[in-house]
C-alpha cells in the first residue's frame, strides 16, 4: 500500500489504470509477474492486488476518490 501512497505525494490525480503501470515500472516486474492470473482466471493477480490496495486506502481515508475509477 505504501508505494501507492508514494505515487500520490505530489497531490496529483492518477486513474486506476495508470497506477499498475507506474508500480510495475518502479518495481521492475517481469512479464510473467504481470500476466500471472488469479486461480479464477478472470483477472491478473497484480491488477487485483493494486485494486484492493486502493480500496483499503480509500476506506481508511488515506486516498480520496474524487470520481469513479
């Protein structure tokens, strides 16, 4: 969750689609790590984890969601 907060230190807005890309570059993730799917096969694991992190940070009122997405 901390890396997501670090992305927002400048006070700007990032959409949900931009964050996984920024984080994957920051952590230098491999293509295999980025394409690993959840057991259900419906979503990539990394995107899922980023999404849940955003949700939990918003619920803790550490991130604002000015609009959907």
